[in-house]
């Protein structure tokens, strides 16, 4: 079963004493390592464990992925992958942008320090080829792959990736470089507990921890923690055509909002099982089509090779109209939320958030947007994650329970009246979101929420506040310049995810855009982060979620998603790369895995 498999994977992968040895994986949910395969115990580990390409489970094949792993498959070389994008991008700083880097297709050009197999949750080499856990997690040692190089473009001209690059990127992601603004480092919580990263020699990085973080290596693998040459921080990211990294493709042309062309990087570190350097494609071409209908039409006409269908109707159209296409479905850890700004009056009154939560008909809204059985209830973290509140637990709670919805609505009306807003009279709520052509479901939720709340609180004014672009939205979130916001957020491991969203310390709560503050919950989160026993940690995480709900949760988590990708029939290798249901391994589409897929021979 899914839960047993997941716990089984985790029990092999904790890196601390009493947890697992070796290495971590997943955009922050599974660790790979050596140790017993026992569901019922946390296992034990040596004081320090060295790992190379799968945490000791296998050796890297031909300088790349371990033999037999999905990334190591041999395919056909050549061809041009064609993908469409929705809107002109604004922020290309990989450590600051919440979405532009991924939505622009630039992740195709970037590389990680370590990465994770979406199927097995095992750690894989990337720019770093091996890693060691020191003691019980007091530190780490990374060895940079001597074959890993930056693109052969100024200002680095193909030089090797070195320890100083890795150190600079780690420190910047964590917000620890001189002059760093924690508000501009939304992924800092992925590296909690890191005091410093230091250069030992050209290929060796030493990491010192202020406190044990059982999810640290998981955080390193987070898909957004890409690295760039240290020189890029002087060059800047205003001109995306000048961005250099070490991924499988390098930028040939970037005409923002029109077209970008990425060409194969011949010295990319990844190899297939035959020892051939990847990627397979010669080029990836991105064309901007702001209208989703135009994107769909382009896919149906075989002008583009990939499209993410927005609903069941579009999936049905694709199935009927493009016979060669396949539709790939996978679970993700992404959740949509309606988040309130608790630092802005009157939303500092928890009764307002609670009233809307009680009144919202989650099932009706989600069925309308996604379709029946195409979404999952969640309280804060995707329900399949260890320590998350399960679907059964969530749907037994007020607000989420379909069986008590009418009573919940009545209780919500009474609560809002007690807050001074009978039937919502005198209350205006702006719902800030990205433009519909960037994140259509957010716009759909805005309409659903407006419609539902008009019936329950007829005097309340709920207004759509669509920003001009993704960068403006990200800036307003960081600055807490909103009443409420509707957005999607990917999941990390349960405890780091809760810390990121709810810890009051800005260095830890890097995505606590609501300004939630509760000292007792802060203390509980800090303690849970250091818990190395899997089941004890999951128990603590569940208790913390209940504490947050009791205190009043300013982030109303609407659901967690399934994802669909319609792909040209000639594309091969994708299914081996997407994650299992409910895991972040499948969160980001093949634009981030274009170096490992190929076209079938004609």
C-alpha cells in the first residue's frame, strides 16, 4: 500500500543516529541511505556515512546516475522539443523567484547540488558526486563532481564547478551572505540549521550545523535550489539571455515573451547507462502563447509536444482529437491555499479566517474546478506525507466535513457576526492572485469563493485582485502587501514545510506570508525538526498541526492536486521520471527533465 511503501522508504533513509544513514532525497521528503528495511523502527546508523550515487545502494553508472535508474536509460539522440509558455517573465533570480524561473523554462538550463529519484526517493549525484554525514548530523561533507562544468559562455567559459560555487550558492539560498534579506530567500527554510558552508579544497565542501536537522539533505535536493556560477551574482539576472548554469541545455536565444531557444550543452555531467553524455535533444524551443486555448490548439495541431490540460473537458478533447498523444497522470505535493494576512487589520482577528473556513464548501469548489476524485483533502501538508493529517482525519473536522456543512456554515455566520461583521457587513476582502494565464486554478478559486461567500455572507465584499505578473505577486507576498492571497505551494518534508509556513522567525518561516506567530508552536516546531526517529517525528508533526488549527490557521488549505501532462506520442522516458501519487517527486513537469527524455525513432 502507498503508506507502507512510503514509510518503508523513509525508514531506510534517515541520516541521523536513530534514523537512517547516507543521503537524503526528494524536494524535501525522502532520504536515501544504508540501513535496515524495517517499517517498525527508525533503524540505527554509523556515526558518519559516505554515499555515492544512491546512498550506497548502487554505484553511479558512467559518471552519472546509478545503473538501472530511470535517468540512466538509453534513448535516441537528436531532435527539437517544442513547448509553449503562458506569460512574459520578470524575475530570473533562481534563489528569489517563487515561480518565474520554473515557468520560464529556465530550469532546463540549471543544475542542482544533489537530486532525488522521484520513483525510489533515493539521492542521486548532480554537481556533487558524493556526500558524508558527520556524527549524528552535526555536519556534512560534499565532494564536487570533477566532470561537472558550467556552460561554455561568459563569464565562466566552461570552467569546472568547484567548491566555492557550491558554498556561495548554499549560503545564498540560506540567506547567510552579507547583506542578504531573508524576505528575498523564500527557500531558506529548506536549509534550516546550517550555520555555514566552507571551502576545504577545490572539490570539497564542509557544512557546519548549529542544530541537527533530520531533513537537511532533503532540503538540498529541493527542485528550486538550483545553482549558478558565483560570478552570476555580480552579473545579475536582469538579462535572462546571459544566465549561465550547468544544466543539460544552454541559452542560445531568450526573447522574453516571444521565443527562447536552448541548445544542447555537450559537456553536461549526466550520462546514460551506455556512458553517453546527455541530453538527447539537440534543442528545446519555447514559444509564448498567452491564451490557454491557443496552447491547446497548438498541441492538437502537433505544433507543440507538451500541454498541461486544465480540466477533464480538455483531457477528453485531447484524447479524441490527437490520437498519438498520451496523458500522464501523477500525484503531487502541491496544494492551493487561500491565505490571510494576519498582520493587517481586520485580518488579525482569527475569527474572520475561521468563519470563512467553516463556511467554505471545499467539496463543491474542488469538484467544480478539478472534477470528482481529481483532488484530495489536506489540512496543511499533502495527506500522504508522514505526519500529515490523513484524509479521514481532515474530513472529520469542522469546515472540511461534508456531513456537517450546514452546521459549520451556521457556526461561521455566528463567528463572523461576533467579530463585528453580521452577514459580512462592513467587511472587504481583496483576494490577490497571479493572472489567470499564469495560474488559472487560482482565478477559478477566486470565482468559486466569491460565489459561495455571497450566499453565506451577502454583505461582504470579496474582490479579485489579479497582479500584472508573477514577479509582482511574489513581491507583494514577501512584503505582506495583501488582504488575502490565493496561490499554490509545493510541499517539503512535513516538519520543514510547517516551519516554512508557520514559524515566526523570518529566517525559518520563509513562506510565513500570513505573519502567523505563536511561541509555543515555534518551540514545538524547533523540537520536531531535531527528532531523528521517523515515527516520533511524524507524531510530533501531527500534534503541531492540531495546535495550529486550534490557534486559528490563517492559511486555508484548499486541497492537494493531481497533475496531468499531455505529451506527443513520440516522447519517450517521461513516465519513468514522474513521482508516485502524492509525492513532490512528480511536481514539476518534463521541462525540468528534458535532459532525460527523447523522441522515438520514426
